[in-house]
C-alpha cells in the first residue's frame, strides 16, 4: 500500500532525507522541525486566510523596507467623533506591527497572529476599565500614559491619597481591617465600571493560607463591546480572585488582571486555524504531549546520522540569522557588561556593528 505524504505549505521545504512520521489516519508527514522556511507575502497571507476569530479584529499582512509584518485592526466606536451626528459610527484603528522573518516556522507565524490578537484586545480592555475620580472619568490602566512623566512622579505614585477620590489621610496601599476594607470597597465599586458593567461584593473570605478570597457579582450590560460574558458557553456572572492583603490598590490591580485573563481566554476558545481551536482548554494536554513525543526525536534513528548532522547545521544557521547587530554606543556597552556576567558561547554573541 502506498501512503500519501501530507503536502507542505507554501514557504516550506523539507530538508534532504528528512524523516517522516505516520499520522493516525495513515498519512505521512514531515514534522515542522525538519523543514526549512522561506516565507513571502503570499505564503504568510495563505496562513492568515486559514485563521478565523472575531470579524471585529481583521488581520493584515503587509510588506515594507524592513520586511514582512502582521498587524491587527480593531473595529469599534469612535471615542472622539469629529461630527456629533456620527457618534454611533464605527472606525478602525491599528495595533503595532509584528515583524515576520522569512525563516520563521509556519506554526510560529500562526502563534504570532494569536499573540497579536491577544495584545490588541488587551489594549482595548485596559481602556474599558473606567474609574470616576474627582468627578472625571479616568482609565488608569490604559497604555497611553506618559511613562517619563510618571517616572518623575514616582514619590506621588507611591504615596497617594485614599482611592475613594475624596481627600483623606488613608493610604490605599496599606493593609486594612476587614471593616475598613469593606467601606473603601463600597466607595470604589460605586465609581468603577468595566465595559459598561458594574460590580457588587458577593463575599469576602479569609482562607487558611492567610489570603483573602474576593467574589464579585457582575451586573451585565447589553451594550458591552466585548464578548467575554461567555467562556465555553458558560455565562460569566461573577468574578473571584485572591488578595494577599486587604488594600484597595491590590484589589484594583487584581481586578484589572481578571479582565485581561477573561479576554485572553476568549481568544483561546475562539481562535481557529483551519477550523481547529488549537489553544482551547478542551484540548487534552497529555494527547498533545504524546504527539510531541512521537515526532521530536525521529532524527536520532541510527540510519539518519548524516541527516542529523545536516539538520544541526541548518538549525545553527537559522539561529545565527537571528543574532542582532547592535550599533556602538552606550546601549551596546551596557549589554556587553550584562553578557560578561554569564559568559555565553562565543558563536551566540551579538555582532558589534
């Protein structure tokens, strides 16, 4: 019986005499670590065409002087409409550019899209956490704060007043009694919303570990932009997390982290490549480990000694292609001092320009 060899994707080439493995359905394939790659605009576009997620997040593939890159668009409401009559009109904004090297494995390009979608969503999520402070709406966790300015305000950030927004001698970063914390929590929850949703304290329990378990009821809003209200078809109507100590500052950071985690989980469960939700938590971890064990060590076959040498040389050349060429200057001097602490192998060191 003749077995069918699984076709390679555009931009992929099997190394000479590369070992093959038989799949469960009887087909043969060359595992990705025995391939070389030379991706182009068309081959990366072909990969992205097989990816599906939320239509509000189109994925672009483009090329400029520095090479190929992937960029996620975000379609949403215009927060700053120039025409008041068009307040409900949507617009598209664009995330950062994610560089794609020609020699990057196809699987890593797919994972780059996966990560780019998570980070585009996180950017949006951070802007939807809104806190009323001194009768103004603020977004304290957004990514647009002036970092040099905040650095110059370090003392003020480390010793701010009560998070309630009122003038108070209380410090939101110190530990409180349960009664004090409940009072502060009531005040901050009354001024906080996320994507139009509000929250109420359901329970506060001290665990044997000494940590505090916080449970919040979610007051959903039908006008919410995001879709984390359901994960794996389960309605999210409460949020729970632990605090090491009772202070509002830790509470706000932990709550923000829960929203980021929910967003990431949404991508995990809805990101598809060729219809397969590779990163879904429903995929059996031990089955993934089993497949990996079946294909990772094929080159160690005694009959493939010549291929093994060829394969190692190819990996070496690929690794060398990723070594940066830093320009002389203060940054290179700093990096050079860092590297001297660890004495990495000579052939892995950056090439000083």
